[in-house]
DNA sequence: CATACGTCCTGCCAGC
DNA sequence: TGCTGGCAGGACGTAT
C-alpha cells in the first residue's frame, strides 16, 4: 500500500496499514454513500468518495490523475483511490464502530422496508427545507444533490418547502419519485457531470436523462416553463416554478 | 435539540 | 489571449 495523500485517511496511518496488510476482502457492500469492504477478521475498510473520489483498477480504464492511495492486490493488480478535491475519506472500523456509523444513517430508500408511511412521518417532524432534508444522511441515506432535485421535480414539490408541510399525498409521491429516479440512475450506472467514473473508468449514462439538475434557463421537459436555480444550504437547487409551485401559491 | 452557514480543496469555464 | 470570479457530485464543525 502507498499513501500519497495522508489527509484522506480518517484512521491513523500506522493502524490503516497494519489493519489492511495481508487481509482478504470477504465481501463488498454499500450503505448510503459509503463503500464497505468487509475484511476476513471482521474489520471494515469504509470509503466515501466525497465530490470527486473514484476507485479505479489500475490498467483497466483511464489512468488516475490524482492518486491518493494505492492498494497492491494479491496475486496481482492495483486498486487506486483517486480524488482531485480530496473531500473523500477512507477509514478502518471494527464491527462496533461500524455499527455506530450504520445506526447514525437514515433508511435506505431502495430497501423493501422503506415504506411511504415512514417517509411521511419522518418528514412531518422537521421544518427543514425538503431539499436539505433529503441531503441529510441521518434522515435518509445515500441521496445527493442531483437525485434530491430530480425526485422533487418528479413529485411536484418545491425544494425550499419545509419538510413538515408536505403532507401524506405528496410524501407518498416523493417516496415513489425517489425510488424511481434512483433505480433508473443505478441502471444507467450513475451520472457523470465531469469526474465520476466506475472502477473500469467508464462514465455513467444518466446525465442526458436529468430533467432539472444543471438545466436552469432551459424549458421544463414536463410543462415548458423556464427552469430556475436558487441557492440555500450552500447548495444549488433546480426546479420548475410551474410544476413545483412554492408553498402557499 | 434542530437548523444554518462557512470551510476544506482543486479545476474548469463563462465573461470581461 | 489571459485573468477573475463563480461554481462543482459532500460532510463536518461551529454558531445561533
């Protein structure tokens, strides 16, 4: 292993190396935006890609521009964690530490056990703008700014509307919209705005299917009104002023 | 406790 | 052509 960018590690460098060296990866998982490598001793390597992180198999696709950590694999090959902006993190957790992190995350939107009623109840307890609510990993796991905005457009909800005023019918619509957009995006292997690549170096194909994200000034694909952009919570929100009317109008 | 905002970091692109 | 300001997929710490 080679750590070129120690600031990516959330675990002390010595422990990071010694906990990984010689271990076998028993399985790979995902929880929210965290990639989980379960090791043969029960510890886990947990990777969060942040904005621009990628995991690449060296030699499989494009070369890594900004390698942060290189893992030598047995019997051969190299897995590279690459990240221009270095907002991503890598850490080694034991079962207990992983359980705590897991519990701090909200439900998985694509899980069978995620029911419309649960979303309805959770939303009703908050006064946050619903777009910010969707980005809060403790409330619902794995939803980022692209899919939060896309789901809200499909559900006809203004991104700045307080979560608590949405009410049962639209909460059910949002539940369906989230599952729909996430399922379609996964099938398309993700959205590549600029940097995202899968482990083979391939771009995702969902970009052309975005209806509002990054499309302010263009016509709404549903009604033709001009899409708008606004900023709150330090993040851009994109919406159709006609399909997603502000609360009270 | 819940919510709001600045910050971390680098690169790209529109506009002047 | 070259510079500058704004903006970017996330999440955390601090302030209120």
